[in-house]
C-alpha cells in the first residue's frame, strides 16, 4: 500500500520536529494533499491511524486539506482546474501548460494541545 509509506514519512516528519516528551500532546497533523499526488485521502488517514494507534502519537489526528489540480495555460494565459489531473487547458484545449497546484503532499502544520507548532516544508 503506497499510502502506508506516505503515512510513515508523515510520522517521521512529526517525530523529527517534536521531542519525545511532546509527542503525547500532538493533537493534529495538517497535511496538504494534491488531487493528483497519487494518494487516496481516506487510505492515507487509515494508514496514519494504524501507525500511531499504539504509540506516543495515539491521540494525533491527520487532517487532510485536498488541493485541486490547477494549471496555467502558456497559450491563452488562463488558469483552470482539472479534476482528472490532465495537463490540458480547460479554456482553449492546449497542452502547453504549467502546473500550479495539485501534486503536492506536505505537512503544513503540527498542532499541539497547547498551541501550534508550524512546520514549513522547503
């Protein structure tokens, strides 16, 4: 399962940025997941829950913000959303486009029971 390895990576990021003593206080792990990132949100949540069920992150919830797949057309200059993840302009049908969003998978923040620890992926 691809989502299991992604969930492991998310848990690893949390563990890198939170001390062992603070792990029990992680309330939410917020993730930005692009519609065309190659992961299913529900499966990713299940994998995260399974990995954290018996450890110090057992109270942590994975919150997924799904990001639409959007492109910018280099021909007509318009931006458009494409639900199928196709690199085609919805306005003119050209394929000379630049991807604006929808392929990302990143931890955007880690929320503690007392405040928020902001994690920014470079």
